[in-house]
C-alpha cells in the first residue's frame, strides 16, 4: 500500500493537495491492507478510482482559481504581478522562475514627426526570488531619421538617415509584494549614458527614477496605478519610444485598466501625466518644421507631457509573442504606433501553470521567514 500512495502522489499535484482527503485515504489504506489478497487488490482499484473522481471534482474549482489574473490567469496562482512588465519593450523576459533569462524584441515604429523606423531591443533579467528581480535592456536603432544639423540644409532636407545608433542602457531593480489582494511593485531604475544625446536618444549623464506600481483585479479586469519621480523622461513610460530625452527633476503619474481576453491575450489602456519642476534640458531628435534647427531645449516646463497609451499582447507560441501600442501625446501633439515580435529564452511565466506543490513550497518558504 506504501507504493500505492507514492504512485497517487506522483500524479497531478493538485489531485493530492487536499490534506483532509489524504488523511482519509491513508486511514482507508491501513484498513484494506488487512484484507485478503484478492479483496485487497479490488479495494486498491476502487481507491484509485475514487482518487481520480475526487480530482475530477476538484478541477472546476482549480480552473476558477487559475482564471483570476494578476496580469494573466497563471500568475494569479503564484501571487505574481504579470502585467507590470519589468521590461515593457521585451514582454515576458521577467519571469518568476529563479535565475537568468534573456530575450529580444524586433519592432517597427511610426512617429508622426519622423516617420517609420526600426528598433531592436535585447534584454536580460535575473530573478532572485519571487519578490526581487533585476534587469537591463538597450534599444538599438538600425534605421531612423534625425535632425539635419547642417546650417545650409534646405527645409525639404531637414531630416537625414541615422543608422546604427543606440539609446541609453536601462537598468531596473524591482521588489514586489501582495498585501490585501493589491499587488505592489516598487522599482528603482537608472540609465547609463550610452545613447547619442544629439539625436535625442540620451542625456549624456546617469539618470534615475523611483516608482511604485499598484494592481487590483476583479475577475478578468485589472486596475493599474503608477506614481514616481526622477530626473529624466527616458525612464518614464518605457513601453513608448520617444523622440526626445529630458534632464531635470520631474514627477509622473499613470492610471488605467487591463482586460484579459481568451487565449491569454490582453488589452491595456492608460492615461499619463509627466510634470516637471525646476530647470529642464531637452535633447530632441527633431525640431518643429517652423523653428530654428536645434536639438537642445531649456526651460522650466520643457519636458511636460500627457496623453494616453493603448497596448495589446498576443502569445504566438511558448517563447514567441506579438505586441503593439498606440500612443497619443496631447501636450506634444504627437502620435506613435508600434508593432513588434518578442522572443524569450525561457518561457514567460504567464504561459505556464504553477502546480499546487509549487505554491505550497513558496508558502512554506514565506512562513519560515
């Protein structure tokens, strides 16, 4: 009978996760061990059938549990915030699986000020525990248009091809907690000055930002709030590529909703406000057509911005996903559209179901602290 319990335990973990049921089965097992061999085998058969029937009855309840998202249905099982993507331009690279992960996104972007251009964004992420993680990413621009700084250039030649430029390197440190069903992610991020500031891809200095992200879900719909402060717009709303970078103190706010659709597809809509205070310096990709040719702007409210962003993600395969967004900057009268394909080495955690044994191990780990 000892072998029987080993074999039933090795079935799907959720089928043997109910402790009261396990105790009853163990008690029954001790009783039937004392039966003659024929009746013992028959009783063992009925016991196995009973375990399977009980597991089948548990399946709908477990299915309802997994349908409650924390950015996706699967992450609700692990008390993880899935939709607060640590690296928005490379969705899925941050997972709950401990250790190193890497990914890359190939995207095409249309900006109403400079037209179409391409971006390749590689990223690496290291998950220390399901509470703490760190990541780094860098956007590379194989082809884009930028301001023609030649003084004698005609108005119809205000843009020139800029190939192979890079942006600043983004590094993020994250801590996540789940008090009272509201997932809270605190992030400290900073940049390394690897971008070309004359092309609006950097500031030439190390910049920082501190932000706090809150999520609360009701069935398949979540409500999101972000608030933070730093000294560069390059660390704000990182999903959207911008044609400028600012240097100077600012605060930022973002709020919206996310809805999970069949097939693990999500649709998110947010509004945002970026409010500078104090002296600002803006490094821009292109100046307005009716202004002097410049790429550096100074002023107290030069980096102010507000608008809305609509984004969507569709999983194509276990390691492959399609994503895109539309951003409207009301302050700058600017439209940006992007569509991209992302590949990650380790499957995104929101595409894998955590077993109840995984949950029990994590709860035991937390309880021992």
